[in-house]
């Protein structure tokens, strides 16, 4: 078409490594050029129309970051192009990395200078990618100089984020995000966090799909709002925090409904005392009302303090005229709370002896005498507590084994206040410091999490503990590298799942910590997608008459505690255009049926298998079938006794003719007569041959 070719970029500094992709209409060409520095390449692209017109003469820059960028590759999917390249901006620390940027067909760069799509310490080079209909699949060479190199790969979603990462970003706003907490309401999680002296939140489902495009402003009052806690109650979440709007710290809160709407616009003053500070709140629910507890500072010097609390109704109204005295001492701090067996268990640190104490609180507000929970030699601080519906598990930071390093210990406590593990449970005991514990119950196990500090990085780890107190994962299961300033938080979700919240540094735009989440699905090995499976019937290019019954192989799941559901896609387009594709989801059997309005045409079908945590596997094939109406005399899309009646009326009672007439010729002898009536009766009721293409 262009025997002499045509120029796309002829800049005097030179360009090389071209690659090209199409959006189905025009083209986008990627290449690297040395325009800013004769020794370091940058990434450029140029749009080319289908008729060969170059829309961006000499191209425009996608990435001109420091270091060398070269060897770009490009693909198109779901409305945007994705360009990947080798990037040397971090060469001194990690060598070459893989960066990428999304570009719209109109030429808008959605990720200026690109964002890193890999998070590994070794080098990544020579990327390539393809669109699979759902996500991009990227591959590259991975290794270090002087060693054998491997091929690695990830799926990348349409936002440019790795789908194979343990983490998913909940918020990437500019300011630092810390102290994340979350709760589950039966259908979605609410995550909340500190950000620029205010509190924000977002909802996510159990697959990690964010339900709010923008963060929910939980509280934007003047001065500081810090250290939030959140739980689900009877019909709403309750978030509480320490608040400095009155120039001393008070406890405020708001209710948030399942749709993410804040129900108390100016927030609720749960306890505001101008003469004292109230710090470090925690909240739990008995399914009807809430109990909020906090550290009450008793003197201006902050040398004496106790744990107080107040009950709130589901509507946020206080049920106690004055706070409940939870702890009787003079130096109690770091409270936490959970509900089980008709009673709350509040726990705290006694700062005189650095031991862990607790008290039971019933739903009427009666407080038990203190319970000695963790009083072994050495320091025990910062307790957290969760319930399995019958008993409690309390975990804490323990200095008694590896002083001055910190370990994670714990014990179970019954709903009557009996300590069930008198010698304690050793959950994480290594030579590295373990701190900032959190704990939840996922329906099968208690799950305790913590922050593990090493010389050059900080890890988020967790361990499962049975209801009987057996620790299943010594030293814990690695989840993610996190910010050294991050807290850890864990909350239960659907049975077997927990949502983990933590802060990770993100280089763009200000190299500050952002809130990330990860799901733990209750097993130490990674969650695997369902096994490969094939379509069975109708076979490719089969002819189908009337209602369509589709069968495929079972896609068993390699994880023994997991299960699979299916989504069936049937479309008159082999591109499965959404507007014309019939989608049937949540199928538990490997079969389905569809009634299609239009016949005498081809349809394509495929199946997606998905486990309960969102891992997917597509059928090995995409097959087509021809839908015909042979024998559908009345044209209602089905072949049944009504077609027999229709033919009898046409032949013997002056009724309307089949449309087309060939639809009334199921025996295919090119004549519509009583033999066709007999043929249909044999097919429908006597196991006779299927209707044939009519020719009448």
C-alpha cells in the first residue's frame, strides 16, 4: 500500500526500537529517541491514521525521566494503549525495571513518565505484552548479571496495576496515609485512615474491587483527627477517633451506612471533656449497640490515666450519662475491645508493671474486676483482642524472650474471664523485632498479624491460631513489604477471608506512604486459579435448533478448601461486544442454557471459572454454533407441541402459514404437509430425528 514507505519520526538525534499496535481504527507507534541526552534514551510515541497520515510528526514524549529508557512495547485493550519499557532511573539500586504508561487513542498520557509495574529487587529487561480480553499480560527477562536469567510475567489491569501483586492500592492521594483500620458488614469492607490531619475512607468488596471512586471524607474538622477505630453494628458502621478540634483531645465519631454515606455530618461528640484529654479510642458492637473505650488522662502532666468507656445506641445516642470506669488503676493505656458470648472484653496495658490486663463488660454496662491476662516476667504492651463467637484471643508485644527485641505473644480468654493458656502462646519469636500486632477471627482460625523489622526492610506477616490455641505458622506468613512507619490492621470478612491494611511507600508524587490492602484467604500457600477446562457441547460450528444447552468440563480448584462458580458468555460477535453479549453468572454447575431471540445466524460462546477470592480461568476454547429454527413453525424460538398445533391449523383449518414457509418443513422434503406433522410428533415424543433444514 505504501511501496516507498512514509516517515514517522526523522528527528536529527535518532530513534530506534519501533513497535506498533492498533485500536481497530488507527495506530500508535512507540520508539525510543535520544533527544534530551545523547547517551540516555527516552520513550516516544506517534499516532498514525489508518490512511497513513502521521498525526504526531516526530512523535511526543511519554517518558523523559532520568536514566535510560528503551525497548518499548505496546498493546491495546479496553479503550487505551499500554506502553512498557526498560527503565534505568533506579539503576544504582535495582538495575533496570519495567515501567509503563497508558495512552488514550487521542494521545493523552494517563501516567506521565510512567509507573513501575514490577516490584522486584532483581533486574527486569526486554518486556513484551499482549491483551487477553480482560487484562494485559506482560513478560520480561529477570535476573542479575553473572547469573542465569529467567522469564517472569504478570497480569496488569486497565489501570496499570499488577494483578499478581499481594497488595492493591486503596488510596493513592498525595498526602501520607497511615493508621488504617477496617470492618466488614456482610457484603463489603470499609477501610478508614489518617490523611493530612483528617480521616478518609473507602469501601471494597471481597475481591478487592473499590466501590468508591473518590475517598469518603469521614471527618474534615479543624485541627487533628487521629488514631481511628471502626466496627459494624446493627445497621451501620461506627468510626471513632481522638479529635483536637477543641484544642484538647476528645473522642468523636460518625456512623457510615453500607452505601458509604456519612450519617452524622458534623460528627458525634462521644465524650468531650475540656479539663482532660481522651486518647486512643477503640470500638466494638454487640449487634445492637456499641461500646467505645478510650484512655482518659486524669492530670495536666499526663502521669495518671485510666480506661473509660460509654455505650451508644445504633442511632449514635449515648446510653450512659457518665463514662463507665473500665480499669481501676492509675496508669492504664492502649485499650482494645471485642464482643463474644454476651460480653465485651476490654484489654489494656498497665504502665506501672507493663503487663496486660482486661475486664468483662456486659451489655447493661456492668464491669467485672480486672483480669490478669499477660503478667509474665518482662514487658508486655500494646494488646489487641478478637472473638471467635465463644472465646477471645488476646495478642501483644512481648519483651520477655529476646530483650531488647520484641516478640508477639498471646493467650485465649473465655467469655467468663478465665485465662485458658496460663503459660501463654508464642506466636512470633525470632531474632528480628516483631511489633504492632493485630488480630481477627476469619470463621475458621484466629489470624494474628504484625510488623517484622529487618535491617533493610519491614515486612507484614501473619499467623493462624486454632480455637484450641495451636499456632500453625511459626514466624508467620509473609504478606508484603511495608513502610517502617506503618501500623498493621486485620479484619474478618466472608468465612476464610481477612482484609489486611498497611501503608507502603509510593514514589509518585511525593514518596510518601499510601494505604494498601491485601486479602488473606486462610491458607499459607498462595491462592491458585481454577484448573484449565474445555468446552464440550455444542461443539465448534455445530448447528443448534431451538433452546441452546451448553456444557463444559468441571474446572476443579487446586486449593482444597476453595470452590468455583462459572460465568457463561454468548454473543453474536466473536469480539463479545458488551451491548450484544448475553452474560449468565454465578453458575455452580458446568452447564447452562440460553434462549436466543435471533436465529439463522452464528453465535460464539466461552466460559469463565472463578474461585471465591476472584482468581479466574477462561475456557481453553471459544467456540461458535449456528442457531436455526428448523421445525419452529410458529416462530416463538422453541420447538414444542405448539408447533404441531400451528401446522395442523395451517394445513387443515386455514391458519397462518409458517414464516418462513421452510420452518414448517421439518422432514426436509420441500413440501409442507401432514408428513411434517408426523415428523415433529416423532421428534418431540418418540425420540425421532431432529428437524432438518426445510426447503419448501
